[in-house]
C-alpha cells in the first residue's frame, strides 16, 4: 500500500512540474539585422504608450510597429547613432540618449538635439527617467533636468569634486533618487535645485529598480 502511495505521489509531482513547464513556455522570435534592425548591438528598449517598440542600438534607433521596422540615424536627425537610453514623456514624445552626442527629442515628426552647447551637463547619456513634467538625464558625469513643455534645462548643484556617473533613478513617496556608480545614492531637492548625498553603502552599482516598497540593486560583477 505504501509503495502504491509513493508511486502516486511521484506521478502527481511529475504531472504538476510538466504542467508548470508547459504553462511557462512562451513563443519567441529573434529579430536581427537580417530582419531590418539597425544593429545587433542593443543597448536600450522601450515600448511606448501606443504599443510601438523602440530599440536603441549601437548604430541607430529602430522603430518596430505592426512587424514593420523603420530605422533612424544621424542623417535623419539623431544626435548620435548609438542609443543607450529611451524614454517617453507625459506628452507622448520620445527622448533618445546617446553615449557621446547628447540627447535627441522626437515628437513623431521632427528631431531636436540637446547637448553641452545648449545646456546639457554632459554628452555621454546613460539613463533617462520621466517624472511628472520633467525628464531626468543621467550622464557619465552629472545630471540635467529638462521640462517637457518649455524644454528649459537645469543642472542641479552638487559636489563637483565627485564624478557622478548616473546608473539609475527611482521615485519613492514623490521624491526622486539618483544612484551613481561609485559616488553613492543622492536625493533631488527640487526647491533648492540640488542633489543631497544620502549614503555610499552600495558601491559599483549598475542599475536600480523599485517594486512596491523594495529596491532591487545590481552590482558590477554580481
């Protein structure tokens, strides 16, 4: 009798695991330059509010809509062909951050470039974060904030002796936090337009992500 029960239990576990494996299988498709993508070196992906997929690569930005791929390059208006960050603002316009050429604003028809010549703190853009009526531009060294309506650029004050290599943003209780690679965690003070240092408990941070009341942090090498 015990042998029969054990066999039934083993069979139940096997069927359960098989069902879980089946239900967790998702169809996938590999999209490459053979399908029309601008490059196979992908640095950023963003699905906008209209369901359009934007892919930032090392050689341009690809737009995937209804299985059709359209590519944009410097000759079309991009600040630089490589694209490390993509964000959509509250007006449903897009921002492309390049590593070396600054920032590109795209309203669906026209491109506008923002770089150090017109106020951006640094041309090497790593991260872009949208909150309310502003986009936060995290660069290789410093932070710029752009109002999505007026396009006015402000650069928050911080200790310029530090290299603020921005690796991520997150919002918590209506406050914006800025995580850097080796210079700690900072909080943005909107009233004083400055970055307030909080701690350097985590070093070599590559990215951050919030889920409910949890902050997920990834590190260099981990």
